[in-house]
């Protein structure tokens, strides 16, 4: 089950944090880089202006507690490109104004995010599978 978690790893940040659920964050690692994942049970979320609508997610999923750091992005990106994955963009640290490896990765597109999530799953499995 832990291996499947990574397919959903985030580039999406849902409006809720780990503190809103009974199970707090679970710390995982990819090599020497740790990150927190939160379990989100299937439920109905409010949507729209002033929460006027709703949308139901019927299955539970795991999501990262924070945005993906450049450090984590880059470690997986390097592994992925040497193992046949192709990206349109290499990513960048934050907005380029004094950012560090701990700032979120930026300048990627939706496809890069999906490719990266798949690569993270394989990277994790290669390290710990």
C-alpha cells in the first residue's frame, strides 16, 4: 500500500492540512530527503465561491503535507532522467529570489508533475522495494 501512495504525491495541494484528520502526518524518505504525507479519507469538500458548492472524493488518498521542495524534486528528477523519464522542464527553486533547496519547485507543467510522481514511485521502490 505504501508504494501506491506515491502515485498521488503532490503537486496538488488540497485546502486541508494534516491537522484536520485523526491520523497525523507520516514521515517518509527518498534517499536522505524526508517529507510528510497526510492520509485524507474519502469525503465531501466544499467548492466554489463562498463554499457554495461541493464535490465528493469517494476514495481515500495520501497527499504531501507541503509543496514539493526543490531538493526532493531535483533528487527524483536526476534519478528519473537517468532512467528514461523525459520532462519538458527541469524545475527551478522558488521564484529565483534567494531561494534554497527547501523552497518549492516552480516552473514545471502539469505533465512534468505527473511524470515526476510516477518517477518518485519507481525511485522509492528502487531504494526500499
